[in-house]
């Protein structure tokens, strides 16, 4: 007994220092965004103590990739040394990319890395991220939301506000204080290759209202927000990651379509506005000056006329749309950064050449090309933004708290409910939907001698994506098999579609129902329309079985304009797992269909179209709750 008491006392004594050390650490609190007197005083006092070199570094953000790194790992040492050498003001948190695939990691890995960088930085760091669909874009095990356009189809401002609040809560839990969202672009061009479903829709009033609602929710959750891609990237037909996109509208169109959502964002208190690398002839006649480097666009219009006083930030400086203009200079990154600052930008995001960018900015100030007063003004904005989210009081996040905050059952259910509310039935011939569940191995009573292969071919699904190795379609396949175990399912992409066409067409010819989910999602450098081999296959399917085929757009809703004869057409506006599950539920009548098109699909349907259908739960049955949980949190 005495030995046990002694061991207990020894253990308690050993644990006391660890507990005390944790008690001494101050953790960030995700209070609503607010710059108080204490924070403003800290910002002004900090600015006075900073060297020019430190000030320049505060205006630069670079990438950090969320993954486990030993502090002696060369990759971590390189990142830490870069941060300290250039006095970097913050990081954009992302994950590694392997070809077309994002290699998502876990929330704990992200939080541990961000905490470690905070400990090694001379000033508190601000971490930002592209969480356009929530943390699930980069991290597993978090709440899943659909693309922005799904919120346009849903039409609920309360849902957009809830999205902002939940997104903020989870982001702050891992140490990210700033989201590069909402997207204020009005996607009025069906051929837009990079905005598309990232936009809330084509109606400026609805886009502005949803943008404002998201900002309100995010601020309540303690998250800084960014309206992008000013002055509007929705009416372009070029991916600015690859080339120079042009906004062709005149000043009247800009004032009535492109700019109103940004004005709404400003009125809602948006913290930052991201400027796009696009040419805007109506505002800047010089074709070598994109919006990012145009004082007419940034200073004269955004700051003076529209009254924006917050952070003005560039889109990623490493994008080809901008860098091609400066390719002939000795220091392209530095020249582009200096031009952006002179135009009125406050921060330079993600330069391709960090050293070149830093030195170019530093030399421009030393030579008098950029006045020090302008740098001070921008740095003060950055410091005030940091103070508004409490970074002046605490840098670290409490990793133990994450398990209480991230992916709660209530939040997961919210993400799923929003995805289901967005499902829009654009066309319905009245003969196919809702589909019927088919128990495994149970042929129809009228055909007791039906062969197994005939039973298996009653339902055929042909899943189109840009790469069959991706995750696209996996949840859809699983959920479909739960309802039709004998379904025959094909995955196709442009590389293999031609070789599979005859096999697929034989199955289509025997099928009673043909389901065609199409995954076409906007992403840098990708095509969001079906290519030749897949287009030919789609045309043959619709020719062979027009009344027996339902096409589901799990992403780009404009797909149907290339196939105007489609008789049954369903849109989810997103490839998120919650949208995959929502699509399957809608096909089988398990949920009511209430969504309305937030965009016009040429030759197919006008904005506002949406055939409403009630749930058919009495006939078809409802999917088990477990399906929702597994699909929502992959």
C-alpha cells in the first residue's frame, strides 16, 4: 500500500511541471472579430519599433503545407529560416499537390505545425487559407460543405451565415484566422473556366446578399474575410492561372453587374479585398496593366470611390496571367510586387520568388520609388487585422480543444442539409424519376426466370470525371449500391472513354435506367467541360436511351448546354461528398427537391428554374442515417 502511495505521489510530482507549463501558455480565443483600444494601441506601438526590413516582410505571405514535420527536418528548417530571414508576416496554409490531386492531411497536423511556426516567429503570424468549401478542402475529418453556387440554389441567407460561422469556428481551432473567401464574382459567362461554381450565381443582388451573410457569420466566429476577385472575374473566359483574362464589359456593365457585390461586401465590413490579375479596358486602357497593378482600379475606384479602407491584397503573385507581363525584367517577382504596391495594394500573396519580391520592395522604398509613409500605412493595417483576431494577446491554439470543436454532429448535419437543399431538378420527363430501390438478388415477380446478368443490367451508372483515379464518384457509387446492389457502374475519363464505349453502350442498351453523374469542377489548369472522347460517349448514351437516362451535374451546371436534348437533368453544383449523397437521395425520392437554378444554362433553362418534387419516403424508404455520417466526414 505504501509503495502504491509513493508511486502515485511521484507520478503527480512529475506531471505538475507539464500542467503548469500548459497553464502558462496563452491560447487564442475565437471571439468575434473586433479591433479594441488595446489592440489598436499594440499595433501602433509595434509599428514604431519595427525596422524597414521587418515592415517589408509583414506585407508578404507565403505558402506553408499542413503536414507533420520534425523540427530538424530540412523542409521545416527551410520554412523557418525563410520566415525569419524575410520577417514574413504570415502564411497561406495549404497541402501538397500531386498532379491533379490535393493530398489532404489531418487537423492535428495542421495545428501542430502552425503552433510551432508561431513560436519561432518574431511577431505573431497571421495564417490564411482558401477554405472556400470549409476546411474539408484541405483537411480530412472536418465539416463538409458544397461549393458556393449550391448556396445560390439553396437561396437561404441563414445557411450562408451558418456556413461562415462554422467555417470560422473550425479554422480558428487549428490556428487559421483569415479565409480567402467569399467569392463576390458574378458568374454571368457560362464559358468561365475558373470561377463557375465558386460563385454564388449570376444575379448581382443574390450574390451580394449571400456574400454579406457569409461575412456576418464568419465575423461572429472570429474569422477575417476576403471578397474576391475584384473588380470581377465572373465574365471572363480565361483561367488567369494560365493566361491573361480580360473583363470586356463597359463601365455601365461594371457598375450594374460586377461591382455591386463588392460594394455589398464593403458595406458588410469585409476585412480584405483580393484583386484579380485581369485586364479591364473600361477602367485601365493600358493592356500591360492588369487590375492588380492599376492605380485606377485599386486606388481611384476601390479605395476612393467605393470607400474601402481595409486590406487590399493581390491574388497569388506566381500566377502566369500576371508574371508573363514582367518576364523580360531582371527581377519579375520584384517588379510585379512593386507595381502592385504602387497601385495601392497592401499585401503581396504567394510570390514565386520570395527573395526577389522582398528585395524588390525593399529597394523601391530605399530609392524613394515607394514612400515609407505608404509602407507604414499598409503595415499598420496588417497589425490591426492581427489584433482584431486577438493575435496581440495569444498566438497559439489549444490542440486539446479541437476534439470539441471540429466536425460536431450538428455541424455535419448542417452541411448535409444545405447540400440537399441545393439539389435542383432542371428537366424531368415524368417517366424515370424517382428511381426504385432494388434489394440484392431479388428479380421482379413478373420475371421469376430473369438471368442474373439481366438483373444486374437493369440499372447502369456511367460516372464521368477528368481522372478516374480521383475520389470523384466513390461516395456516389457506394450510396447507389446500397440502394441497387446489382447496379453496373463504369468510371470513365477522357483517356479511357474511347476504349470503353462499346462495352458501356451494350450495358446501356439492356438497362431500364441509366444514371450519368458528371464531375466537372473548376480548378487551376483544368478543363471543366467534357472532352472529345467523353462528349462522344455522352451523345451516344443520350441517343440510345434518351428517356431512360438521367444526367447529374456534380459540379459545372452548364454541361447540359452541350446536350440540349437531355430529358432528365439534375444539378448539385458541387462534387463534395455531401452533394454526392444528396444527389443519390434525390434520385430515389428520399428528399424533397426544392433548389432553383442560380444561373442561366443557354438553350436549356433560365435562372430561377427548378421543378419541385416532394419526398417519396413512403414508397422508396429513406437511406440510413449512417450513410449521411460516413459521406459527410470522409
